């Protein structure tokens, strides 16, 4: 299957083309009411791809397609579906279907669905769950969103120190299907406190008669239920673990977080960072699924803020009307100066913000970074400044004015680089997100300083 | 250990504080030549944290600290070290040490180190490797950088269809230590072609006398050696796999890629995206480790490009000197207009670029997205435009001029949103990185259109 490589007519890669093929074939077969055909083409397809195919169907067909799946597969596919489609299907299911599917979802995936549903529906669904699943779900829902407690699963495997390796294998064999992972195993004492860690690889290598307490690693990296999900993701990335144990304030093991959830968390955090950098506020829902009004709300705050700061620039310009009237040529170079300042500053803030977020800046001092950026800004300002002198002289023939433009550009580049590099550190130090130093904010700051420097130099050099 | 929570005096989280503590304690113990003490404090520490502590030591102490580690641990720590420190240590090692450590690194980590070393050193090191490791390394080095072939490891476990589960377990027990993972197992035929997949979990549940060919899953998702590493990362994320098999053109299994490498790839790709969005070009080395000159080179290209485009804006303004001379008040609002245009456009391009990169835009049409963004731009332009009318009237008292400013702002917002949303699609369609539609590029485009619209409206409404 994976070797099929149809001639590429678009920018899609072979796997994406394959997915689209499945989706359109599924639709045709369902329209022809060829149920067995539809079942057959879905057989070799991964749950995530079936979920995408179902999402691509008209709403009326979604429940139809879903019913074709075998029970085990149905649950795997349901977990992969978009929350909107999950809700649509929920309304179509019989009471019995709902109970089965929701009950068999893994607790962390179930909580993700519940977060999207109205409280009334959640209460009804909770009541239908089996006692153990209800308890697991309520436990997770009891923690704050975006913490380890909320995203963990209580379906882990815990071992006792006194067990032998052979006993443990029997236990694992019995429980393998009901647990999220069997590759990371945790040792707990009688109070259910976390005392050790063991990988299934360690267990495979060990002799059957060895005792768990002797072969387990006593130094376990764990997180607390209130650790942020971003920190959890960073730890799993740092240590290349497949799972992390979550403990409560008394060091009792309450759940684990597996690596597959972490990649999704990192992606969501990255989207948040990139949106913030672009001046778009974080929202509850997916940007492209939001209503126009909520999009406007997410974008208006920063626009209005920078608008208000930029009015400063108009005040400064207004105050210099006399100068401008006599030297109208100065106006032509304003966009060049304020833009370049914004761009150079934006480059510096971008690299510093990213460095802070990936913690790759930890070994450098704030002052060192700011100095280096200012130096880079000076060199870039020199190159662009010389270009600006040439261009300004070419355009209006006055060498003095050209020199004013060039020197302004140099100074603005240095200042903007230094500000762009320093402010993210200040934000981070104040406990704010460094990414708030977004492109729009940087542009505006460069504007205000840009016109100030430009007019001051013009007055100084052109002697008004 | 993980429960230690010293009172937080900084913005560091407990685990970061712990790491810093280890680092400074290690330094003190080494200075006191207390080798046994240094050994003891490193015992409960994870390899990634030991690596960070060593990176934080003065160069002369790094080799000293490294020699304290037990052999197995030394290799794990060496793999986690920064390539610069890896090189420093290499020079300090005896010939025998080098052979041992390089030989026992996993092939994918070794290739990462070799990529950073001079070709001469690589040749010498390759010659010292054992035959099998040399072959594995040469295989990986034969593929293009950033492809599946380059990042895979040939240390996977492959099974034969005719084996029983019991036989397979014996095999796994024998080979567990030399393989990168034993949790994902691949079935191959006599030509070494990939025919099936089995997880260790499946194997644990199976009966000892069952045959591998009967329980393996025949539909395996695999990638080719020339698949890009970003695509590999996306597939592992999509399907929640722990590893992906890599096959050559004849479908022969040549390696696997494990999930821990993928998170690092995704982070590197994100850094690339964010830098591109901020107008910084991708470089060979880590931004903060580059020389000032190479930084300037990475930043100059886009600055010069947008500088050249912005000269258009000065041409337009120069052509309107007559208008400006009569209506000098118009100048005061130029920064407001061109900035807002740039900011609104930057928001639109940011969300579209991120949507394209995470493939969360696949179900929406280009036209639909551009229309929605233009509508959001219209609403935002209306809000800001009304503010601008009020501010302009307040500042200079001429209602007509204020209206010109307001309408210009509205039109610029709509246009910039539409352009910001459309151009990333165009770039992607041309096979370019959509992130090239960076904040600096957007600002510049908004500039040129901004002054055009502003002056045109001014002439029209103020009737010059």
C-alpha cells in the first residue's frame, strides 16, 4: 500500500493523495449503498485516516460510514475525530451505542471531548459511564485545564516491589489490552507512592526469578498534577521518555502522560506562540472554525493597542509641520526609515523569543545577547544606510538630506535591534509571554523612535 | 528527588532550579578535586541533565567531569551533548576512548556528530569503527540531509513470518540491548522486504505457539529513504506511532525512525518557520552560536529586498509633493495608515501560514479563507477607521481630511487582510515556503498600497 506512488499532479505528497482517494471512493460507495465495498476499502486504512475521510463526508453520511466500522476500530476512529464531528455523531447514536463508545474511549481522550460539550450533556454522559470510568473521568475533570492532571490517563500499569519478573509478566499479559501503554511500568508501595520505574525492555532482559524492587530504577522523573502541559511536553522531549508519571502532593501515583499526547501539545503551544508573534490573541477554539466576530475580538486588542501608540508618531510629526513644510522631501523617506527599524527589530525579537521558548538561550547573558544584536543591527544599519544615502541623493539631489536619511537609518537599526532583543527578556522576567513582543508591537515602537530620531537629526544637520 | 520544591525566587521551575544546583555543585566538587563526591551527585541525574551540567563547566573541566561517568552512562551523556562540546571532548580523549565511545553511539546520533565535524576527522573516525558500525554509518551518510535515510537507525528488530511467538521472545531477549527499540517489530521476507508489523504489546498478549505471519498486521505505514524528515515527523504525529519503518525503492527494510527523534525535528522545523516569519533566513548553525557576520548575512537578504520594495513608496510620495505641500497635515497620519495595514495583513498571513503548516486548513477553500479574512479586515478597519476619523479631526480640525484618513484605513485593512491571506497560498502553490510571507514583507506591501490609496483618496475627496 505504501509503495503506491501515483504520478503527482499537485503539491500533495503520495500519502495525502491516497487519503483523498479513500475519501472520495468512500463517498461514492456510500452513495451507491454498497456497504460491503465501503467496509473493504476501509480495512487497510489507519484510524486517523478513516477519521479524516469521515470528516470529509456530508453530515448525513458521517454516521452511516461510522456504523460500518468494527467495534474496536470504531473507538479508535472516534478518538481521532474532530470534536465537532464527535458531537454530530453523538446525536445520531442510540443510547446503547453512546454508552459503549464513550465508556471505552481512553479517559484522556474522553475528557478532551467533554471539554467541548455543553455541561448538561456531560452530566448525562457521565451518569451512563461504568463506575470505574466515571471515577477516572471525574478525577481528570477535577484538575485545571492545560495541567498534567487534566491530560494524564489513569490507565497505567503499576507494580509492587516484592513481585518477581515472572509474576509481573503474567500480570501484564492479563492487563495489556486495558492500559494505555505497557512499555513504561511504575513501582508503587502500599500507600501507592511512586518508588521506582521499569521499562518493558528491562523486564524482557531480566531473569524470571528476579525481584522487581531490585531491578527497578529508584530515581524517577515525575511531574505533579498541577505541572503545566507545556512543561510536561518539554520534559518528555528532554529525556526521550515514552511516558511520564504524574503524582499528587503526597507523591501518590495518579496517572501517566504518554509521548503521543505530547507532540499534539507542543504543536498547540507552537500555534499559540506563532499567533501571538503575529499579533493574534489566543482563543478558545480553532481560528478557522471561529465566527468572524470572535476572530475580530481576537485581533482587535493588539490592533487598538498599537494604534494608540502610533498616534504618538502623528503627534510628533504634527509638531514638526514647520520643518516639513520647508523640507517636504523629508517625507518621502519616512516609510523607508520606520519600516527598516521595524523589520530589523522584528528580526531580533523573533530570534530572542524563539530562543527563550526553546530554552536554547540559557547559557547566554541578557546583556551579551542585547549587545550582539545591537552590533548586528549596526552592521545591517551601515549597509542599508549607505544604500539609503545613495537612493535619497538620487531622488532629490540634496546631499545633506541624504546624509540625514542615512544616519537616521543607522541609529534606528541599532536602537530597534537592542529594543527588540531586550524587551522579550523584560516580558519573560515580568512573568509575561515573551511572544507578546510581536511584529505589530515592534513596528510601532520603531515608528515612534524612528520619527523622533529622523526629525531631531534633520533639525540638527539641516540647521532649522 | 522529584518532590524537592525549593521556594521559588525566580521564574525558573523546580526542575530547572535543580539542574542549576547540580551544575554549580559539580563545579565546586571538581574544583576541590573531590572525584568521589562528584560521582555521587551525578548518580541520580538523567543523562540529558548531566550533559547540560558538563556544557556549563569551563572547557578545561569538561573532559574531567566526563571521565567520572560509568561507560554505559558516558555514551548516553555524550549523545546528549552539544556538537561543539562533543568536538572539544573528542580532542581530549585517548585513541582508545574515542574508538569505544564513537563505536557505541547509536548510528543516527553518530551521523549527527559527523555532520558537524570536518571531513578529514570523519574519515579518520570512520576508519576506527568496527566493520558493522562503519557500514551502518556509511549507509546513513549516503542519503541527503534532512531525509528519512539520514535520520533513521539501522538498529531495528526484524522478524521472520515462520517464527513462533516463543522463538521471537528468545530472539528479542538476546538482542534487546543492541537495538534502538524493541517495542516496534517488523516482519520481513527472504528478500528483506517489509511484509508486516507487530508491536511488543501484540506479542505479549499472543500465545507462545502462535506464528508471527498469522498475528502480524500486513498493512504497514512506511516511508521511503528520500521522504523529508518533516513529513516523517507529521506521519508519526498523525498515527501516534512509536516508530516508522524506512524502506528503499525495492521495499526492502533499511531502518526505522523513533518518536524521540521526531520531537526534536518538529522543534527544529518550528524554529525555521518562526525565523522565516520574522524575516531571518535559515542558517547552518544555531543562531546564537553563529558569528556576527553570518548573522548579518542571514538577516541582510530580506532587509535589502524589502528596502528595495519600500523605495517604491518614496517614489509615490515624491510624486505627490505638490499635494503634500498644500496639505501638510496629511503627513501626520501616514505612519498610522501604513502601520495598521501592515499589522492587519500580518495577522492574516500568520494564521494562514500556520494553518498551512499544520495542515489544519485542508478542508477550507482558498477563496473562502481569503473572503473571510477580508471580511474580518473590513470589520477591524471599520472600528479602527472610526477611531482614526475621531483622532484626525481632534488633531487638525478638518473633517474632510479626517474622513480621508478613516476611509483609507478601512480600505487598507481590507486589502492587506486579503493579500496577507492569499499570498501564502500562492507561495505554497509555487512550491515555496508560505512563511516567506513574513512580517517584514507584509509591512512593505501594505506600505506601498497604503500610500497609493491614501493619496488617491486625498486627491479625490479634497479635490486638488
